[in-house]
C-alpha cells in the first residue's frame, strides 16, 4: 500500500513539473514603465543587451586599454561571446577606439542576439566620463536610430561592467535619457517644419541588472522631469527664419 502511494505521488509530481506553463515557463522579466514627453514610452527592464528583442540595441564602451579590458565582466563579456568576439577584435585592432561619441553599427548574425542591429557608442577616456558626455550619448543614440529607421530601441550603458563607479547608476540614466528626449523633441520640431523625414520613436528600453533596477527607475523619472522642463523653455520660433 505504501509503495503504491509513493508511486502515485511520483507520477503526480512528474505531471506537475512537466506541465506546460509550470516548470518550463520562463520567469517574467521585471519591468517598470515611465511615460516620457512627446508620448515616448520608456521601459526599465531587468535583462541583458543580448536578450532584448528590438530593432536596435545600443551599448557603450570606454576608450580601449588593455587594463580596462581585463576589468570587464558580466554583460559585455557575454555579449561579445555571442558575437564570436567581434567587438573585442574591433577594439584590439584599433578599428573602434571608443573615442567620445564614436559609433559603429553591427549587424549580428542570425540568432547571435535578439536585436536586429547593434550600435556601439564610445564614452572616451574613462577618467573623463561626465554627465555632459552621457547626455550626448543619449542624443547620439537617438539620431543614429533615426538614421536607420529604428523606432524601438534598447539601451545598456555597461559602465559598471567595465569597472567604473565614478557616476551613480541613477545619474547615468538621467543624463542619457534626458539627452535622448531632448534630441527627439528637436527631431519632432524639425519634422513639423518639413526639415526632416518622418520618424516616430515608440519605445525606449533601459536595461538594468537586479542590483540597480530601482535606482535606474528613479534616474529615468528624473530625466523625464528635467527634459519636460527644458523643452517647455525652448523657443517656439521656427528654425528656418522667415517661415511659418
């Protein structure tokens, strides 16, 4: 009798563990949505730059040094591994130095990462990192995205993974997201004057690790407040003098 009950219990447990939607169901990605000006949807997501299913993934790198490369851990290491070492090759050969706002666009091979395109943006010398540089990184990311028609973008600064702690995680995202939002506001104003091709940013995803998720959300909210205040102060005059 006891043996029969044990057998039945084993069968039941096996059914539970193998049932669709239970043991095989992946854990949900933690996410926090923040509404930005100009109807920009900003989502902070707890995921890496190789799992975001977006048309464009953006990541950042300091100017290459051998010492800096040795300190690199986590997401950038895994990202380059999935790309077959392409990023490291570009950097060690001096073909992507990581100079301030230097960019290079990579088309990953099928299934290497989920994003269709990967944009690398240089941060410059690690000792020179500043909020101004980070704000311009956001600006550059938006304008590069617009140039290839990417309306959904995922962004990961990868600064902590490169061993740098000079600027808080929240402050990093405040600067980057603010730069992106202000650049997009300029883009919309140019479109209204017929000075730019039609482009609509529908989604900006900020990737954050578990330890920095809440701080990143707070930084994004600060960026939204600052960008809204700055855009409200902008001149309503046309860029092209004498036009309406």
